C-alpha cells in the first residue's frame, strides 16, 4: 500500500521519523525564515607593528651571533655567546611572536569571539544583539598606522578589542552588525517599537 500524498513514510518498524511530524514541519518553516547561518565576517589580531621590534631583535641577534660565535679565543666564550643568542631568540623573538599569535578576535554575523592565551586558552563570546554601543579610540601612533581600540558596551560591561587594524572599517561593520542583529531579535520576539 502506498502512503498518501503528504503523509510521512514509515521506517521498517512502522514508525514515522521525528522530522516528519507536523510539529517538526512547523519548526522547520519557522527556523528557515528566522535563522540564517552564522558567517565569519572578519578575523583580527593586534596590529602587525608590534612585531617590528621582534624582527629587529632577530636580525641583530643573527648578525651579531654570526659575527662573534666561533671567532672568540676560548671555547667557553663561544658556548656562552651561543647560549646568549639562543636566550635572546627565545625571549625576544619566539615569546613575543607566540604572544601575538595567541590573541585574536573573530567577528561573525551574530557574535564577537575573543580568544587569548597560549597554554591556557580563554574564550569570550559577546552576542551582537546585546551590544548597545560601539566605540573606537586611537592614540597618535595608532592613528598613524590606521589601527585602534574597539570597545563593545553591553549594559554596564565593556569588551575591548585592542589595537585592531583598520579600525574605522571594523567600527562601521560592528555597528551595522549589532543594529541588524538587534532588529532580527526584536522581529523574532514579536515586539516592535
């Protein structure tokens, strides 16, 4: 016997699958209208100018190490120079580079996700529908490089994205996304102003 048109097909045990119920159809219709998939808008790290001193230390250590290591009169002097170069590279180059890589912010169409930490990872999420104000702040050096700090105000709290490159574009995008997210939340709740 063939199932009636529009009736759900039955599985081997004679039960209809849960997705085929009328209540699930109502939910599927409602969710397809209201919910759109979340997309990543931008990923941001601190401005790259923070790596300038790291690069200078790297070149100086390579140049001075290449010049002095192996040319000193005693073996212990060469070993000490090599150990000093390794320590400078570890604490002056690798440490700051890993610190820069360990902090980032991801802006999606619905939220801002902040990651920081290397051994212990911390993650902070802020729904853009809760953001009431977006502020940007630039000191003179940040203004020269086109970067700045973004502050997202959620009631009495504030979340800060430090030294983000392209601060004007990021500020405008966050403002528009927060307004759009708030409007979608108001429409979904059925309340209007």
